[in-house]
C-alpha cells in the first residue's frame, strides 16, 4: 500500500520503471491532482516514510510505470480497449487497516472523492 493516485500507463515497452506517457497524460494528471489536493497527507508526497523512506510522489500523484512497471494491468487495458479513463487510488500504507480505523480513512478521503466526482 501507499498513499498516492497513479495513472496510465502502468507499463512501458522496455518493461522498466520509467515514465510512460499516454496520449491523455494531461487529463490523467488533472484527475489525479483533483483527488490528491483534497487529501493533505497524500498531497505532501511522502506517505510511508517508515516503510519506504526514499519514496516520493510530487503532489501525491505518479505515472504508474514511473512508480513500478505492471505489464497487462487493468488500468491500461480499460484505457486502451474501452476508452475508460481509470486511475488507481492507494488509500494508505497499510493494506488491511483495522475496522476501527475506517472512519479516519473516510475523513481523509471524503472531500477527495467529492472533488473527483466533480471532474465528470
């Protein structure tokens, strides 16, 4: 887990972690920023310092392939084959938070979700 919004492409021709720009890169960046700007911790860009001290996402967003390469991912497939603009939103450093922590996640992401829906 992490705290970031990533956008296509998640894969590149070389199969390495390098920025892989889609034809709609500017739109994807706008969508990702709309979400991250409303989540103060995400927007800072260094969410999991204890687990990944060198990980940094400027403004809380990243190109998927620049972060790590995912060949054949659903995000890219949907974009290429169905014209679906999909981003992946990582909500926290812990993949399986305890039930009592869920209200905190809601509080951190409510405004982000509303802002994201406004982009339609």
